[in-house]
C-alpha cells in the first residue's frame, strides 16, 4: 500500500534549519517512516540565502512570508526552527490553520506564551512537539529503560551540567543569542533547558529552585556582517561599536524534585575547554548512570549489587547494539552515530505520531512545564530567594 504523504513547511534555515533539513532527508532515506515526506516550503527572511539552502537540501519552494506559508492548504505540518521570540506567533497561527507543529526549544520566551501555545495545541487536536532532541540520543533512551526497570532503585540525587566555552572570548560579537528580546535568556534558555528537560524525562518534576546567574562580559562588539550560528565562529567580523549583553552567561541551580530527589545544575558558555558537554548523572540506592553528550554513544552504568566491593565500579555500555533504542536504523554494532541523528529520531517520531493520530512527547505541555522551571530559576536568581513551583 502506498504511504500517505506529509507536506512540510520549515520556518528557519540557519543552524537548526540545516539540521532539520538534513534530518528529514535521513528519515526518508534510512528510517522507513510510515509516510512519504514532501519537503514543500523552506521559509526565511533572506531570499538569496534561502535559494542556496533550497538547492543544497532539496526543498521544492522557498518563501519569505511565513504567514502566507502556514495558511497554505497544501501544507500539513509546520516545523519552527527560528529564535524563541518568534515561536509563539508562528505556532499559534499554524495551529489555527490546522497544521501539526514541531517547535524548537525553548518552547517560548515567556511562560504566558508557552501556556497560550499549550491551550491552542490542545484545542487543535493536532500533533505538537517541542524539540528537546537529546531525549532521543540512544544512550539517553537506554538510561530511561534502566530507570524504568528499577535498576537504579530509589533515586537520591541528579546532577546536570551543560558546558560550552564559545562566549568566553570577549570579541565574540553581540549576536541574537545575547539579546533577551530575541533569545529570552542566555545559558539558561539555550542550554539549561536541555538539562531540565532530560531531568524531567529521567527523574521527575521540579518542586523548588534556588539559583544564581552572572554575566561576565557585559558589552560586546556589534556584529558587522552576521551570517553564522551565533556561536562565535563562522567568520563573523566584529565592528568598532559596542552594545550591551542583557542575558546570563552562566546559571547555577540547587533544586528539590518530586520524591525527595535533590538536584544540582549548571549551564555556562564560559567553561573554557568544553565545547558541547551536556552531562547528567543520576544516583539511586541500587545503581547510578552517567551520560555525557561529548561521548554520546556511551552510557556509564554502576550497579551496587553485582560485584563484591573490591570489583565495583562504573562500566561503559556502548549503546549501539541493534536492540538499543533507535539503533536498528543505523550501522553495525560499534559504528557510532552523531548529534544529527537525535533530530532524525525526533522528526521520525513526530511524523509517525501524525500518521497514527497519536500524541508524542516531549509535547507543548512538556515545553511549558520546562518554561515554568526557567521562570522560577530566573526569578530566584533575580530576587535571591528560593522559588517554589
Ligand atoms: C548553542 O548554544 C546550541 O546550539 C543550542 O542552541 C542547542 O540547543 C544545543 O543543542 C547546542 O548548543
């Protein structure tokens, strides 16, 4: 039987747009999805850059008018891969036009916007998803399996860090990632949200937070000719004029979670030596796990009872066996996968949910709950108090 077709409009063509475009192609070619994927329209503001992206990634059409695109009757699903300040407006318009929506993280820049997005998504009956892609790293899914099987027992503590260092150079220009009106926040919304979501996925919800945020470099050169990812490389020439940074460079959090779990978290763009290290450690009375995105094919697992004390220790599971989550789509055992497959897994599951008329997680409600934790953290850091959720 012929597979149904899902016609996609992707809003955004830079770093995330490139990843999503690549992921659609991987899903179609390698993951046997339950639909045919039509890369219908790629949308953005710069038509010559769009044209180049269209040719490279195989989109049928381009458009510089997202309002017209989400209203088209020949589009089934809208994928939002632009900075956070545009998420709510585009998602609400797409849902109102009866489209399924995948929205990049963080879901919105404010809790009020996130709540409005949840209301609209639930009322629409369409499949909605927020792009916390790291949930779908095979080793993270394996961690979830081990926890579901009770192998960690009663969980005591969780420790999560997301460490990058690209902003430690004060000459990195003032791109949108340093602008609260566009990005919502700095390391908190961009990086810590991944850790918060992974914690919610593996351990549970947040009850109380106490936070501290800091901005090390308060003024940065204005970008002369910005065309990159905003991560400080990609040949951006800074100018002689400077502007103010109004987001956090680092945020640290102490938290209580449901079930009496204690959490310690940190996100920073100033951890010199670390490029993209998302590390999560979970400790229970029967065992522990440790995941590090810079070694994303591996899960460290410690089982309290299996060995005599002198032989105990963490062991490394290479999560590439065909029975490990998602690995049936990829290569022979030990032939590792990378960052991009997490987006392919996310898009595969979103499209499968659309075809089967089923919900998928993380959905807009997960995105909104994460935003509630972000709000509590920002308010705790600003007022220097503990905030309950
Ligand atoms: C940049 O800091 C960034 O690309 C984030 O925006 C992504 O969400 C994260 O996956 C990697 O770092």
